[in-house]
């Protein structure tokens, strides 16, 4: 008899799961690709993680209704743009489902795969699709990292924690041994989840 067989069959309610997993702080990214019409698409996502060093793999979780997921399926490539503190406007803008206006005033350039790289972000990881796997009401996209770029300007990351934005007080690791201080702020929107259970700064199903 396995441990799983001894656990009652009912699942944890979604609201309780979201609240609990919301205590796990994450970074905030905008995942970008190219639509069938050649126009750039993107969505805010915090369900992003490294998967493997050899080969270099990363995974991103998208709501099944995500327009960006649809574009990635067709284009076969995407970019993970890691946001810095102070870039909440990018998170909010790309959380709005289907709005081409999210790109208004957003400086970007196309990388080697043709996917858009946002200017001024902490890092970009440009990927081609390696695998896609089912994950409940989401799809898990595994990307092989083909190109990376990091900011030459030291900056703190944008963080999402317990339903709001936060930022770390940036200090070079060589100058302090104490842990980073955290500043939090209320998230300006609560569109839906971006592949994780908590209400994130934006959502993969919103674009």
C-alpha cells in the first residue's frame, strides 16, 4: 500500500492552494513570441523555472486559453524576458488578454529566432520549443535555451509575493552577508494565474 492510497480522495480547494503557494516568492517575466500574422505577442508569467543545465532547458506554464501559447505552438520559439524592479507597467500591460496596445511604446528588438526581446529588462533567455506536456488546466512548454543576455546595469528584480509586487534592495553579493530586504506593494491587477496557483501580477491565460 502506497502513501497516496491512504490519502483521502478530495483535493485541496483552489482558493486554499492559491493562498498557500502565494507564500512562495517568484520573479516576474514577460514571455514573448510571434503570432501567425507576424505580429509580436506576449504575456506576463511567473510559472517559469530552469530545468536542466545540460542541455540548457527552461519550462514555462501557460493557461490552455493563452494566445501566447497558441503563437508559440506555431512559431516554435519564445523569449523569457526577466523584469526588473520598477517594471510593473510591463507586467500589467502584458496581462491584458488580446490587447495589441500592450506593445505601444515598448521598445524591443527581434532575436535570432525572430521572437521579441524587450529592452531594459534584467535578462533574456531565447528558446526553441523542445517539448510540450499537459498539466491540468495548463500546458507545460519546455524550451531549449539558444541565446542569453543579461543587463550590464546592476538592478534588483521584480518579485511577486502574496498577491502583490515586491522588490529586493539590491546590494552586490560581495559587499554584504546579510539577506536582502524586501519591499512589497499591492498588485494593480489580478487577472488570473500564470501557471502557478496564486493570483499573480498577471497571467499566462490573459494573453
